[in-house]
C-alpha cells in the first residue's frame, strides 16, 4: 500500500511539473511522505485538517518538537 501510494504521488507530481526533489524534515527529524499522509488521513483528510486548523496535531502525531512556533505552517507546507 505504501509503495503504491509513493509511486502514484511521484507520478502525479511529475505530471503537473512539480517533481518531488527533497525528503521533508520537521525540525531535524526526517519524515516519510507515507507517514504524513497517514497522519492527515487519520484526522479526517486535508480539507478537514485545514478547516479545523489541526496541522499542529499532525505535527505532534509525527513526533515534532513541542517548542516549535511554526509547526503547523511547516507541516502543512510539507504535506502540500
């Protein structure tokens, strides 16, 4: 399931001419695209997470540093 997701994601991004070039990091911790996708899905998917301003919850789910002041914004940008 994870491999199929990643193949689909990379193809989608390449087809829209925005290829993925870097592995996302939150703080100094590397995160996988699958892990962030599953964390967002667990909270109800992108629209719900954005509408309810739950990006900090996603960040916390991924094990981010509790003192980060830009956690929500960074997490959302990585997801997008």
